[in-house]
């Protein structure tokens, strides 16, 4: 006999089919219908309720329940307290989540419940529903059934005469390793964000030839690694930072990928970096399909991850938030303080002018002062990095030892060092640091991210030095959030920034900028972009954003070939309406819409800017500047044809002399 209380409880959430909502308590039903009105959702077939409260409700759209294991197509999560809705689409994903034990979601008198239950019982008898954490996606579930030698026909289990097999090929994983003559991209990114320094220990999980290990050791950084083929005898030891670079994409089975990811994360004391090859850089012309990837001519396996797929895989496997640090690169933190420090660094401007020239212009007042000058200049350099005068404990050990030998206190040395610096410069960098912290705290408030009881000690010192106390810092952050409602302030900030060559302000007061440049923006624009990005659930692999300054909206654009093409092809556009709290996704695959005059949205110091600028000058001469910011390939070809030109790579070539009229 079936229970009279339908629904499937997972981690405190109640999942219920639409046909079963009549069995909910009246208050729960009332909250659910109120949430549906906020979400403007009507096509859902499963509702997700928090068992002990109704503050958050999700509406899930699965494939028809006639499917053996329906795939998730879309979710809308509603926060009843602040009346917001966040939508995620899974329709374009090659590996969406799938639903097992679906009969539990149905009411007790549903006519198909017994049939669905029989399928579940049969799967349990042969052990296919064990370790449910590794079968939650379509490809992983297909692999589990393939390994068991069964298939599902309708809702019946059938044994295969021969288990489904892949093409007869031996995967040569070790051939995927390459020799590098510099540090890999994930290691470079870890260094750039300050996650690797001289005091950090690093472990390279799947190190291949060990190029990163050699490079780090040469720089005086403690590094080790392990590889099943090239370094199998090395010990897998915990380290502050673990790198899992371009490993998951060469593993042909989803279950093993999960095992490797868990093993690597178990070694990370602070941070795990995961890097893969993305689908935008895939070259499959000479490859054969195999599983959920391809086999190359060398016999290696490659899985090319689609946008959002890797983040979903990491978070589902580890239960931790994955932060994107670049295309196909994510950081996952085992330590909350390291996570907060990283989030702060993303809102910190990374360039600051040198003060050494100003320091050299200062004349020595006495011989003792001159003897201390190298250490005083080093203290100024520390202040420049911190954007404030350092505390004694923040001075490098070697400086403290030399000051002690010179019988000079560190506090006095810091005071003397102030005479070597340009006060206006330090005021400027201190103001920048204040903005960085205000943006960081404002986004924490907007995200409702929990504040860790013990913030990183350097951040505490920053707050004390620049704001006097945490209450003042929080108030400044709150004021920054409220200022986003002032469209004139936003427009003025964008106008000043665009006039300095950073981004593009169009005639309708929309500000366009490469996502790579958002950390350089003024605080109010960074905060605007950060709020929209977080509300949308992240802009994974978006290369361009458009800030609608007068309407409180932001649009993110993802292109297939942003860095490689002078006229990138638009794939997806996501618009976030912060005022109405709505998110809209637009699929542009197959439309051949191209971004025009890309250099307008770049900075002169970005890679490829000069080449793009030259191309755009030619494009403007051809007449493409009259088409706005985007046009189809056909429209571009028509303009070029009128000028007797044709696009050839990164330049325009004549179509040839016109035929003479006879």
C-alpha cells in the first residue's frame, strides 16, 4: 500500500509532482501559488519545497514522465521573502540532471505509479541505484547501465545479449601529456590571484612531464606532483593548493572523473584549481566520437566541456561552489578564509604606479637615514601593495631582522618611510583600496553571503586603517548599493571611464565593456555588474557585457570565437533586469550574428588589441560602422560587396576587376 503523503525528500527538500499538490497543507499550497505568480511560470511539472519552511520554492520542468528517466529542462527558484526569481535552463546541455524513483513524486492513486515502482525495484535488485551521487546526470546513468549490460525499454529492464561497447580502441591517456616551456595557464592564474606565493605548497595532481613543478621549484616555491604514468611512485600529499590541470578531459568514464575530482580535492588544504579544454576550442575534424567525447588520432580521449557543464559537474560532485577564473578554469576552496580573500582580490584593481621615482627624489637628512634607505624603500613598496601603511606584523621577516640589527624599531621605520613617499599617491591608492573593499562588501550584502566569523586578518587591518571600523565599512558598502538606483551617477561614471579609453558608451547611454576589464571599472559600475552577475547565477564564459544605465539592466554576451575572430559569432545572450528581478536567455545559434568593431570594447593593453584596431579601421572604411554593434554575416558581406571587397581572415581583399561591359 502506498503512503498517503506523496513526495520525495532529498536533503530536507520535498519534491512533488504537479498532480500531487492537492495533498499539501493549505498554507503550503497558498505559498506555492504565490511563488508561481512571482516566477511567471506555468509549464512546470515538479515543485521543490523546503520541508521546514516556505521561504524558497523551486519549479522544475522535466521531460514528460512517460520517459523512463526524465531529464531536467528548466528550473525557477523563487525567494518569497524578497520576491525574486532566478531561472536556469538545462535545455542546451548535453549532460542534464535526470530523475530516478519518479513514482515517489506522484500521488498514491496515480494510475502509473505501480508500473514506475516496478522499474525502481528491478533496478535496486541489480544494484544500479547504489551510490546515487554518481548517477545523477544522463551520461553517468547511461554509463552505469552500459557497464551493467542492461537497457530500459519503456519501463522494463532488458538484458543485452552483449553489453553495449565503445568502438574497439585502446585509450592512450599518457600521450595527452605535453611538454611545456613555461607555466600552465591554471598555475599562472593561481599566481596572479595570489593563491600561490613563496610560502605556498603546491601539488600537481596528474602532473604529466612535471613542467609546472620544475617552474615553481625554480621560483623557490615548494611543489610536488603525481602522475599515473610519468610519476607513479610519487606520494600524493596534502598541499595548500592542488592543481588538476587538463586531467578530467582525458578521462573517458564519468564515474572515474568524479573519483579523480574527489581525490584531488581531498588533498587541497586551501584551494583546488580545475582546468579543462572547452567546446569553443574543440577541434574534432580528425576525431572519432567515443562516449561523451572523442578519440584523437593519437588514441587519446578528449571531452570538450560546454559552458556551464564543468561548473555543474564540480558542484554536484563536491558540494562546493566553483568560482570561474577563466574559460574552462575553476577554483574550489576547502578553506573559507582563502575563499573570502579570493573574492576580495577579484574586486581589487591590479595595477598601481611605482613610487620608486618619488622615493629616489627624497634627500637623506642624516647618515643613519641613508643607511636605512633600502629598508625604508622596501616598506614603501609594501605600503604600495597594501594601499596603506603596513602593520609591523606585515613587514617581511628580513626587513625586521635588519631593523633590529640597526637598533631601529619597526614603528619608527614605518614613520621614517612616510617621508620617502608621495602623500598624494598613497592617498590615491588608499582611495582605490577603499573602493575595492566597498565593492566586495556591497556584493556580499547583495548576495546575502554569510559573513565568516573570522575574516582574513589582512582584510581586518584594511578596514581598520581605511574605515576605522567594520560598521563604517558596511555603511559605505550599503551606500554604494543604494547608489545603483541613481542613473545619472552611473552615466557620469561610464562617460568618464569611456573617455579614458576603457569601454564604449553608445548614444543611448548603454555602456559596453569586455568582461575581462570589469575589475578596472569605477566602484559603482563594478558593483552594478557584480550584482547582475550574481543574480543571474554567474556569467560563465561571457566575454562582453552591456550595462543599460538608465533602465537597471545588464546583458551578457557569449561568442563562439571572441578571441580568435575579428567578427565574433554570437551564441547566447542573457539579459538581467534588476528592477523587475527577471532573467531572460536568448539563443542565437544558427543566426550568424557578428560583433562589429570589437576594439571599442577592449583596452589598449589587452592581447590582440592592436590587430583588432587595425581591422576595425578597415571595417569602418568599408562601411561596417554604419551597422551598429552587430550584424549578420550576410549583411556584412553585402556591405563589403558594395565596396568590391571580401573578408579574408583579418583583412579585406579586392574581389577582382569588374568585367568590362561588352
